C-alpha cells in the first residue's frame, strides 16, 4: 500500500516483504553474489539499481517470526539513520529486532555496493533511532495494520480514532480500488456480476415456501411490527 501511495516518487523506496525474509534467513553471514542476484532479479527491486543517489528513505517491513509481529525499519540514507517504527515496543524483543534490521541493512549495502563505493558521502554504518511519535497498538494482531499505515502516512497522526476492523476494511478497499492494481477491472466486474445475481434472487417470487407454513404455502402476515435495532450507547 505504501508503494502504491508513492508510486511516482523517486526518493522514497518501499522494499517487498520478501526482501526482509531473505535478509533475515541469511543472517549476518557472508553474503555471496548469488544471494544478491536472487533479490535483484525481482522486478520490484530491479528498478532501484544505480539510483541510490536519488533515494532519501527506504521503507522495509520486517516480520519477527518468533513473536509473529510486524515492525518497520526506515533507512534515512543520507543521515545514516535506521528508524525503528515498532507499535509494540518490548525490551525483550529489541535486540533480536535490531539484529533483523542489521541483516536487511547488510544485504542493502551489498545490493547497492557500487553506489556506496561511488559516493563517499554515503554512510558506512546506520545508527538506530526510535521515533517518539510512533503509535502504540492495543492488540497483538494489529501490528500489520500499523506497519502499512506508518509507511503510507509516514510521520503523520493517522491513528486518531483508530478502529482495527474499520482500518482492515479501508486498507482492503484502497488496495482493490487503486489504479495501479492490475486486477482492479476483473475485481469490479465480478462484484457487479454478484450484485446482479443477488438482485435477481431478491426480485424472484419469495412469498411461496416449499416447506409449507400458512394457508396454501403462503407465509402468514406478522401481527407485530419490529423496529430496527439501535446500537447501544456507552
């Protein structure tokens, strides 16, 4: 979703989740040419080659498989900073999460080794920063929502009035309806077809029932009118 939001931007890069999975599976071992090639062959990564001088921020979603928790690493390339946007800060996970982030940085430096070598002003190390404005989640299963929104609305107060169910629906609709979604046409076509089928079922005779009930198989009229339910106020 973040990549879609900044599709026309050349200074904000959004790496796929497969990138951090690959980097953390390698660990901080020696990264060989084959490891680099396996990532640069991915179409979403190829377009970045030779363009590091244009980049200001790199967004890397990372999955902590031990805790089944998502968090976001944001590389400020020129400043040599790695921001950790974690909506569930836990000191017991901090060391492992920083280690995962270091793995993604190591692979990043290998992929763009030529760019780093050509630009002496680029940092040789990245220092971790923990933004104080990072929102905190209420439930464990909400971390993915926070990562998506923190990428999409980086540094903004998007979380006022946060409702997880509402956010999941909104994210799904934004992805489906986005112009860059190559399947958007077929999705809306199938939705329109389903709506027509439901409308046809609703128009079909429904005052007859095959299981009897009432005179001549007709549903007897109700003698009492029911009011729609009104949500309780707290």
